C-alpha cells in the first residue's frame, strides 16, 4: 500500500507543480544570475549537446502543447526580443520547478522505505525531471543569443532571415 501512496505523491506533485510554476512571478527569475546563468563548464549549453540532447529533446512530452495556459516553446526571428525573453524566463521557471521536483522525489522513499520506494524516487528524479532540467540548461543560451539578435534587429530596424529554434 505504501507504494500506491508514493505513486500518488509523484502524480500529485506533477499536477501541483504546474500550477505553482504558472503562479511564480517571472520577476523572481534572472537568467544572468546563479543558478540560471550558464556555468563555464557548460560551454553555453554545448556540454548537453554532447549528451545528445538535440536528438531527444523534441521526443519528450511538451506540456505547452496540451496546457493552454503555458507559453508555446517556439520563437523565430520574426518574433520580438520581448517574446524571446519571455521564453528565456520560462526556461528559468521550468528549471526551478524540475529541480524542486528532483529534490522532492526523495519523498517517494520516505513514503515507501523499501526497494520500490527507492526505485520510484530514482525514476522520478532521473527520468521524469532530469531530462527537462537538462533541456532548459541547453536551450537558454541559444534563446539568450536569439533575444540579443532580435533586440539588435529592433534597434537598427534591420530585417534578418527567418530562423526557428
């Protein structure tokens, strides 16, 4: 019965975390500060490319496609710098939410202190949240470069070529 409680705990956290993430004020998040700024060892996200994130990131479920209250995860050079920065902030929020969920995954073991609780805790952290955390760390530097390019284009009035992320 304890494993059922742990599974319900994981499902409940997933649902609640969506609403908490949507409610968090975006002004709390600063992509140029710790912990959201890229560390030098991340090489502006290229370390994650070596993990193959560019091959699998579009294969994981994208909640913005099914939840109408979420910002779509696409931006292009026809968009504005403000739109790109909104998406940058969304990556910060998503990173924070998935990091918190990885920490809270230990609750699975606390609810079910046996092999199955430990396995669910590891699965929750490693399979249900770590990939999304990595995707945010990978995408944010690219989005910041795009926002800077769009800002420059807006300031100069120059039209660039259309490019999608």
